[in-house]
């Protein structure tokens, strides 16, 4: 049942990315181009997402189990460290250069956008390299 919930959540998320235009790198790059033809659409989408997420988290904080009956696992980290700041910086630079972040890249790649497929492949390779390096560091 958890797989069905995960599939439904991913499907709704992907449809939302397509409807909002966030699978289009030109829309994202237009938002990031403050000195040119700035497109504020992404700010409204982000604002709506923050409001919906805030309401969802407030509701979930009062629950012990997810809607699928699984236990809720909340993040334990409470401070910003170098790894978080560095990862955020790297994410932002990649987003600004490519116009994709992970979710929209996967949606656009599935829609047959070649640039998104290259981005998604590089992203997956980066995650695999990180995983190998983390395992080596722990052993």
C-alpha cells in the first residue's frame, strides 16, 4: 500500500510541475534572470507550495502515523553545517546553470527532453558517487 501512496504522490507532483511550467527550464531561468526579462511565476508557485507544505506539516505534527499507517520519521538535524550550506550552494549553481532541479528534470526527461535526460543522468551519477564516497568514509 505504501508503494501505491508513493506512486500517487509522485504522479500528483509531476502533474503539478507540468501544469505550473516548472519542467520548462526557460521558465526557471526567467525567474533567476533578475537583470533581464524577469518572470515572477516561479515565486507564486513557490509561495503556494510553502503555504501548502506549512499547513501539511502543522497537521502531520499532531499525528504519530502517516496516512498509509507508516511511522513518521522527522529530521533530527537542527543546525546548518558546512555540508548543508555547500550542498545548497551547489544545488543553486546547478539549478541556475541548467534551469532544472531534480524533480522537474525527471519529469522533462520522461517527456523526452534530451537536455533533461543528460541532466538527470549526471544527477544520478553524482548521487552514486556520493554514496560510494560516504560508504568508504564510514568504513
